[in-house]
C-alpha cells in the first residue's frame, strides 16, 4: 500500500477486516463485498419466539449490521476530515466539529422532538424507526476511536464514507426502519404541505451543507461528494436489482 493508505493492526478485528476491505480496492469490488452483510443473514430464520415474544431475527441482525456500517463510515472516513452528510447526521457532525459534542448524542437529542411528535401522530412510523435511531446513535459514539485509526486521502475518504453510510441506510430501509431525523420531519411536512418529500429532503441536505460551510468552514466539495455517494448507494441497495442484491424482499 502506498503512503497514507495504512489501516493499523488494531483495526484488524473490525468489520473491514471481516470483509477484507482495503483502500486500493476497486469501487465495484467494494460494492460487491457489501452484499455479504445481507448474505450472512440467509441461514438465520426470519422469525423466532423467546418466552412467547415474537422476534424478527433477520431484521434484528440487519439493524445491527447497518448501524455498524454507518458508524464506521462516519467515524472512519467523515470525521477525520470534518466532512458532512446531509440530514440529522450532518447536523450532529456540525455540533461535533464546532463544540465537541458527541455526534451520536447530538443526533439522538435533536431527533427527540420529531419522535415525540411521531409517537403522538404517526405511531406506526415511530415504532418502525425508533430502533434505528437509538442503535445508530449509540454505535456512532461507540466507534468514535476509529477517527484516529484510519488514514486515507480526502477524496477516497469522502467516497468510502458516503458509500458505507448509504449502504447502512439502504439496508435499514429494506427492513422498514431508518435513522429517522430530518427524513421523518420531511415526511410529516410533505403530508401537511403537499410538497414532494424528495424535494424537502434535498432542501434539508443543502441547508445542512451550506450551514456547515459558512459556520465552521467545512470542505463543501468533499461533503457534496459524500452526500452524492450516500444517495447513490442508498438507491442502489433499495431500488436497483433488489433480487440480485438481496435474497429476500422487504415486507410491505
């Protein structure tokens, strides 16, 4: 590996070592290896019962895997260069960069009012997405030490970070959960105002990036690359050729 491309031995036991991902790997091979997150769930029964409680085992492990992938993407590739993603993750990162507040904690606290509203008005959405919010927020802070462990060039860091976050979000969406936050807010506003939810999410993302750029001087170009990679990977996982990507479909 060339200079500046080193993953330390202490990181060998993590997700990247499990999938044998390295910085010189072609993007096409990286995308292919992301499929293993889902493939490892194939032998597991979809549901089981423990003490009379109905448990969706596949969704449980998918949620954990997706949260880990998102956390590695944020801490390993976005935070070292102070890149931003859009949505509530981006706002949490701005607070982390500007004031040293833990990103996961910030995301959780800022999302609480939205989830309280969801609990009152849209309980179904609350139940589906609150698990993703709690676990992702917890693991983002738990994986914080990775920001000092991975060293790759800025452009590659933006691409890999965006692809990982997008893969995690996409996997969550396939199991009818998400990290919620501003996406959930956009859904509520869309229902109230009749505005396309995609336009609202795009507007929120632009506002987050511009705020971060003018408030703390985050590198706007790289952050745009991050958002583009997140959106592309999320779309690929959830929309493009789902029968080839996943062995089972998300239940409606």
